[in-house]
C-alpha cells in the first residue's frame, strides 16, 4: 500500500507473498483500501445452482459438487442470492473495482448461462463499458444431459474502464480447457491455464485484481506471467489454501 492508502482494519488479514498481496475479508470493505490496479480477472459466486429459494439456501456442495466428491472441498460463501440481489451486489463490487482500476484497464468476469444476462447488465451499471463475451469450452469432460444439450460452456463478460488500451496483440474468442485438466482446489475452481490465457491481454508488470480469488487461480497465473497480484477472499479456509498455493508457486 502507498502512504496515502487508508490503514487496514485489524480484523482484515493481509499476506504479502512475493509480488502478490492477499487479503482475507469482504471485498466491498477491502477494495476502497487498496492501491490502483491495471485489470480485473475474477470468478464471483454465481448464485445459480438452484431454481427456488430452498435450493439457493442449500450448501454449495449440494449445488455444484457430485455425490462422489462430497466433502473433498470446503463450502464457499455468498452463493445464496436471487437474480435481483445478484445484480445489485455485482454492481456494487464492480463499481468499487472500477474506482481502483487505471483508465483503459480491462475487467473480465466469469458467468454461467443462467446469470449471463444480469452479468452483462452489472458491468454496465458498475460503470464499465461492456465490450463482449468470450467462451470457456469445458470440453466433453462435462456430464451430458439426457434429452438436451450438454452444459459445456461458461462465459467471460469483458469490459473496459473508458476507452481501451490497445496493446499490439490479439486474443481468441474461445478457450478450450477440460474441467479435469488440473487438480481442483475449490468446488467451482477454474484451470490455471485458462487464467493464463485470459491474461494474455495484460502486460508484464501489470497489477491484476481478483476480488474473489478462491483458491488462488488468478494469482498463480500472475506468478507465471510476471504480473503483480492483489487478491481478496472472504472465506478463511479458501484464503489459507490460496496462501499455501501461492507460497509453493513463488518457491
């Protein structure tokens, strides 16, 4: 943090690991306290694993984890909102992230098909300029759906803070990585290789923010690519997992 950054409250934990700064706490409280960043890559809770209120209130292991994997990963927080609440909440943290992003910086936010419409709304309500959608093809490792189409894709809504910075590089509109291509450390974890691919539009030395770092996937990609990283995680169990993974990566 710079000299002008507000002092961190005592209940918020901070770990500095190499060129990475990790905070344990609520991102809405922490984001106003961090320094400026160059881009955002994050995977917030989808709150989409159930159709009814009883399902939304269920543990995340019941919504996103098969019975044979029950108990392997800790539960995660913040996944019990209906769509209106999800839209409002995403707009709040996206607005907070915008204020900490330098002009021209990109925001990349994961979404599934259920929450894709409100995700594109939220980035715009938060003040970003919505630029488009890119696709994560999870390949045929995803379980088929009898009588219907396989839920084989998730999405990344991407936007910019004002006019885009335009480095001399291009990125594809689809990224193909199997869910099972890497060992998972989170119920809804994404492959590190996917994060590496998405960050190809950033530049060496950039600072990347992930307000929902989970088990540290974005941070590991930053270590590999030579980016600085600022990560925030509400859940203490996943914060510990992220810290340990980052320490191993730095070593």
